């Protein structure tokens, strides 16, 4: 912004309540308007005295919002985090072209939250085949998965390629403290058939409960729960009835807890997976990770899927340092180990010629197939 800008906004930041303050602490400050004005400042505090951030504007915005957050927060993060902010109306500049706001105070809670809003994870692992032998050169993708009833959403958090011993390492970070509506709206929801089957078979323990199935292309909706919620003679509380009246519209995830509590009273207890409504659910405030993996192996123009996990196989709330072994399923190959016969064992030269494999000496006294590896053959797609 040019120095001659006619309008000036000064925003003092108060960190006097910050516990265990050390010099060099940093805070992100963002000013943004509906008209597109956007300025970001990174402020360093050497003492606990107030620091004033100055913004220069060429014109008075219709509405200006000033947000603060941890020093690691990007402008995009600040727009979507549950974080302190003030709104500056256009009338603030009626008396003067220079406006100074009351200090925005960083509370003890805000500071604690900022230190925990991002969590880092280190995932180590190995990919092995059904015989325990390492699978080298495979592409490993890790996904964080969330489930709301039978709908699931996944986000890729990292990827790696396995070493010669089948090992891999993935490092990623998870952030939390988002606005619930933003978190929900940015997710791609899909019905998971395996999870839906588990839920329906579990609920049908009680034949009197009515539960329609969700179509594969059916977006998340509260309509599916209306038969369940009205299956009891006790009338619905007004708060739940009002939420259900929004069925077919955009779901407000912050309003789901009363419905969850009512469903828990109706549904069979102890569902084996920690999904809503059996488990409390506010992923926008949870920096944890629920991991599933997909492993592929590419040869030429063909890709074989060796591991393809769904939400039912998820590892829920993993620790920040996590180790996993992934077992690759057998790929569809031009010659599979199932084709091995006693003739192959007794005459390995014929096998070597027909497959191009290096001849291997059989172990004395043991009838076992030649050591096969998915990378020894041209494999078709496993999908």
C-alpha cells in the first residue's frame, strides 16, 4: 500500500496475559474486506508491551475484519480459524481518517490453543508381500479419513516411495480449530458401501427401527434420520425439530450434537467403530489423524493396486509417532505363484527359460515354489 494512502487503521495487540513469555514470540495479523482488500502482517514481540500494527487503505471498506492468530498461521488459515477478530464498520472513519482500535487482547486460552493448533506426525512403515518379503519401489499414499454415519471424507496427508527393504517414511502436520461450517463445506463426502453395510446390519438388531439406505450419490442429509428420530412416542425437543426442518439444506455441523444424543438413545449401543453418532464428533477441533493407506506399483504403462484401505480399516487417533506394516495383496500377473507345480520344482531350468527368471536352487528336502515377487512380472491393474 502506498505511503500517501488517505485512511489509516492502527491495531494494538496486547500480550500481557501470555504465560511463560519469551522474547521473539510472533503473531499473525490479517486485515481483509469484502471488496478484496487484504493485508497480512507478522509481528514479533520482544517484550510484553503492546505492539501496534498499522494498515493503510486507499478507501474506506464496506466492512473490515481484523484477525489475529499464531505466527505459523497463513492468511488462509486466519480466514477459516476460530480465532480472535474485530469488525471495523465504515462509520469508524466518519470523525477522522485515522482510526485506532482498542487493543486486541491475547487471552491465556488463545495462547494455549495456538501452541496446540498444529500437530506433527511421523509415520514409519514397511510394505511386504504375503510371504513377508519387502516390496521395493511402491508408491505409498496416506489419507486422513473422517466418517459421519455412512458418509466419509478423506484427505491425502502424505506420500512416499518404498526403499529396497520395503520401508517408507511420511511426515505431515494436522491443523485444527477451524470454523465448523468451513470445515464441512470443504470436504468431499461419499457414501462408503462397506461402512453402510456394517451400520445397517448393526441397526437391524432392532427390527422395529426404520432405516432407509443411503444411495451412493446421496449427499449428507438429515432426512435419513427422520424415521429413526420419530420412531419413539416421546416428541422431539424443539431444538431437534428445528434442526430437522432444515433437512435437504446445507447441514450446520455445529448443531448436530442434540441429534447425536437423541440417536444414541434409540440406536443399539457399542458400534465397533468410532463414528458418529456413537462417538462424539467435532473433527474441526481435532488435530488428530485417522489413517488409511493406498499402495500402488507401476510397471510400464500399467499400475497394480497392492493395498487399498477404506474407513472400516482406519487406524483411529494414531500417536504422533506411528509405525505400521502394510501387507500387499497379490497382483494380477502374467504368471502367478498359483501356477507353480511340482514339475517347476524338479525342473527349475524350464521355469527360468519360460519366465526369464534367474535360476534358484531349491532348499534341500523342502518342496517350495520359486521365490516370486510382483516386480518379476508384468501385472495388470488390480482395480
